């Protein structure tokens, strides 16, 4: 249990006493580590007096403090809360239960508050709205450290929180995004609740939101795809930020050009319409907060936009310790346009051959024409890949007859003379014609024309951390593996090619791979 603390003499006792009450009832050893981040009060002495292992460091921020605590920890699971949080009864049990599933490597809990002020009550409803979005999701990509846990080995293997974030901001988001990019499973645990002292007045709220937006500008330089979506942030928030910014920009213009006033009024009305669902939810929960909600949402949108704009300006040059994104925003847009155009043309050209293939499959063996299977896509997202059936109808049920996954030297296999492959299927595989229906997967956005091979879930579950790097982009119909030996490659050789492709990505490289795919298919090396 790791708690970063800075000048926390007033709040830390409640956090440690709440934990002690739960640890006393816990059947396994639990160590509590407080990392004093250069406090100027008696935080360190207080933590020791309350029985916590206490580590002191010069002030470097909570990211560095948490990393220090994890490095000193002994347990397989490391949990986090903050020095101003008080874990509710059952918190430890709820967090531990999440890790009973061996596939779960991270977990996120929730906030509660006992405050009665208008601003903290709004903040609580704001968090609850986001929790509502996360409920029911099998996995998430956004973990806040006020109530969180990770498997220590994975945490250390991924270097923990990035200390470039010197203050409490988005360091926890960035780390969970980085893990989600490798397809690790993070889960939401609403029962893991901690009481917190939210922003007490509007000025505190504005300051916190400004710095979240400010550092989000740096985070999205590395992870531009998170500008579009994450499991925590409401999509409507981005629309509101744009509407409020445009409304304020239109007001000065209205002094010189009267039609601009109508434009500003229209933008303001559009903002109010976007705020209506949240406002109604707040009214049902707490009607005084609900009445203030439109104003609070406008303040939130404006403050985040201002912080994000300031961050974009401040971080526009080179930043020491900053990383390059897997794909820049422009690269993602260009790749998607190539996918849509190429898949549409490919599907149109393939319609007649696909009809003939369908007839051949039906004449050759019993079963459906198409075969679909759950595969692992970008950031570990699951999707259904579509192929022409090249095996007997019950092939998946018979996999144990030809391969034992637990006995594999590495999580990959290709069988040269698989007895489950049909006569037509062998011909389809020789020329990769079984994969023509995947143009549909490309059009729907689950796959790309070019990328790593889409792999089965059972095999990805056995990947090590390095092998998971291939999940950072969408899987492809073709890719570096297909033009360099296909099934003859070892997993290590394949992943090395795919990681190199990702780390040195260019749209031109995609075009080259596409041009090399047809000759590789004709040669047929590794096609079985």
C-alpha cells in the first residue's frame, strides 16, 4: 500500500487509521508505505508514529514518490491512495478481489465525499457521471491513483509513472494509457471507495482543471489518439470546450459586426443543449447543484480549454524526457484514408471472385461459407475477424488434437499439414484468398490494410511485455510478417519486424508493403 504525501500532517492520520482498521481484519500481510515528498511539516514523523514504513525524498512530485514506494514494496500487488483520502470499509477487500482474475493487471476505484458545500457536491456528481460511463465495461484504459492497484511486476517492467509530470496532474492517466496500449486488462471496481476532500471553492476547482488541461496537452503529444476517446472522459466535454471557446471568440467580433452576436447566441444555445443531460442528472441527485450545473459546466469547459491551449503553447518545442507518439494525428488520419479507399476498391474488385469462392466452399464441405473468430486488436480491444472458412466446421473444438498451447515454447503456432484444413481451404490459404472478407473489418475500423497480424486471444494472454508492443496499432490484412516469410518466422522474428514497423512508421512504408504483398502471395513462402 503506497501513499505519497506532501505537507499532509492534517489529513494523513485519517487515511492511515482507516487502512489499519481494514488491515487488522485481513488474513494476509499488508505493508503500508508512506513516501514523504519533501514535506515542510511533520508528515514523515507522523507517518512513522502511526506505524507506516516511511521513505523521505526531496520534493519531486507524486509520480516520483509513488515509484519510490513501489520499488521498496515486497508484495505482488501494490495499491495506491492519496494522503487526503480515507478508504471506506471494504476498500482493501474490493481492490484485492479484482486481482483474483490473473488477466487483470490494474484496477480503479471511486470517490465519495462527506462535504456539504456546493462546489464539492458538484465535483462528486461530476465523478459519478464518469463512473456511470465505466460501469459495465469489461476493461478500461483510465486509472486514477486515488483508488488504484497494479501488479507490481508489470508496474516495474513499464517504469512506473513518468516523472516528467512534476505535479499532481495526469501522470496516472498517462501510465494507464501506456499499459492499455499494450492490451493489458484494467478494470473498474466501483465498490473500492475512498472518502475525499474535493475542491472547496470555485477558485480551487478552476486551478485544478486548468492544470489538468495544461498537462493533457503534453500527454496527447505522445498519445494523440486519446484526444478522440478514452473510457473516462465524456465525448460531450470536448464539444463543450469548443463551443465555449467559440462563443467567447464571437463576442468581441459582435462589437464590430452585429451578425456575430447571433452566432454567439447560437453557440451558447448549443452549449446549453449539450449540458442538458448532465443537468437533468444533477437535478435528480441534488437540485441546488443541478441549478448551478450549466454555469459549472461552462467554467469547466473554459478552464480546461484555456489550460490545454496554454500547454500546447508551452510544450510546442522539444521537451526533455518527452516521447514520440506511436502514430501522429496526421499519420493516423492518412492511414485511415488509405484504409477506406483501399478496402472499398479491394472489396469491389473481389466481389465476383468471392462469390465463386463461396460456391466452392459450399460444394467442398459442410458448414458456413464464412468463419468469424474473436481476435485482439489495437490496444487489446477485441473484435470479430471475418474470413472464408478454410477448415472443417468444428475446427476450433478440435484444436487440442493438433496443438497444446501450454506446451508451446512461445505463444504462436503454425501447422504445416493441419488435418482440419479442407481441400478448398488449402488452396485458399496458399493464395491468402481466405482473408478477402477482412476488407469488411478494415472498413469498420477494426483492422487496417497494413499492420501486425491479428492474433487469437488465448495466445495474446501468454505474451510477455515486449511482445505486447505489437498491439499499439490496428492489426493488418498484410504487414511486415506477410512479406517476410509468414508462417516460417518465429514469434521473436515476427514481433521484431512488427515493432520496427511501428517505431519507424510512415505512410510510404504502408504503400511499399502493399506493393510487395502480391509477389509474396504468389511465391507462397510460409503459407500454410
